[in-house]
């Protein structure tokens, strides 16, 4: 088991500046940060898992000790397969606290060695979510305040509605 490694799981559909801030802060706490994208066959995301990982890699190009992976099924199974025991999650609001606590408790019950550590989101990021980015972009709004600068144009282009013929 390695405690020098943490896993930051999520949908990242797409990565936001809030996610990036957490990745940067985790990279200063751990030797290695693995960003693990959930591939959920039952819930198709707006971006493919491959594209989400590509966007993550571009956004995190300046972070030396981060790597990217994807997983399917239970997070605890992924953690065990990687021999990892620290799950990192961000908390924005009280609502996050409730759902995240519940998830951490399930994970702790299923895999007693797996601990979830929370980082508080910066106050300026508490309203930012991937779903809001998708909605703003879909209707032609400016997503650049919410996603990392290195991917802002690409995300805007990919979310932009195609003109009807
Ligand atoms: O970015 P998200 O969508 O908030 O991330 C949620 C995620 C991927 C961390 C969570 O849904 C997850 O771990 N899913 C895998 C399935 C699982 O392990 N469920 C049991 C915990 S209730």
C-alpha cells in the first residue's frame, strides 16, 4: 500500500478550474496524483472518456506528478487494483458534504483500508460545476471563466451547438 499516492476520481465532463485547483494542491501533498475518470456505460457523458482524459492532460501539462487513468465499476475495486488507499475529493457546499460523506462511508464499509480525504474548494470556485459548464457552452455562453485557459477554446467549440441545416 502506498500513502504517497492519492487517487482523485470523478466524471470530469469536462475538467473545470475547480478540479484543476484541487489537482494542483494535491500534487503538493502527494508524490503522485492519479486522476481517475469514471467510465459509466449506463450514463453517457457529453464528452467521451478519451476526450475527457485528453482535456485533463492538456489542463494539467504544468503539473509534473499527475497521471490519468479511467475505471469502470466500483471505486474501491479500482483502489485495490492500484494498491492505493487515499481517495481525494473536493467539497464545495453543504450539499456536497452530505453526498460526499455518504459516498466515503460506503467506500469505507466496502474497503476498510480506503480513506477519503477532502479538500475545501476555494470560495471563488464553489459555484462551478461541469454540468453548468456544459449548459453554458451548449447555449453559446462564455465558458472561459470556468475551465482551464489551455482548453477553453476547445471546450467552447466542442459544446457549441451545430447550426441546423
Ligand atoms: O465527478 P463526480 O461525478 O462527482 O464523481 C463521482 C464518482 C465517480 C467519484 C463516484 O460516482 C464513483 O466513485 N463512482 C463509482 C461507483 C462507486 O464506487 N459507487 C459506490 C460509492 S456510493
